[in-house]
C-alpha cells in the first residue's frame, strides 16, 4: 500500500509546482483557500516524514519494515 501511495504522491508533487507557481502570493493569480493549503501542506510533510523514516532505517543497517525495495519501481 505504501508503494501505491508514494507513486500517487509523485503526481501530487508535480501538480504542486503549478499551485506554487500560479496560486501563491508570489503571483497575481487566485490564491488557494486555507483548507486546500492545509491539505497540500499535510500531504507533502507526511510524505517527507515517511521517506526520512525509511532512509533512517536503511542508514542504521536495518531492513525497512514497509517498503520492499527489490520490487520498488517508479
């Protein structure tokens, strides 16, 4: 399940570039509302935290409990 979520997250991250470029205060365009902004922020930070956790386990020479790296593909 985590592999599927991460693959879907890639699409979310790519779409986030459009939001960052076109719907922020940096440009004269409509800005996201608060609820949408919180959803995007939470999604991105959750993904980062998950990846950091997996990387830390690998660095400590422990086998990741969730991700099967042998079958991992993007």
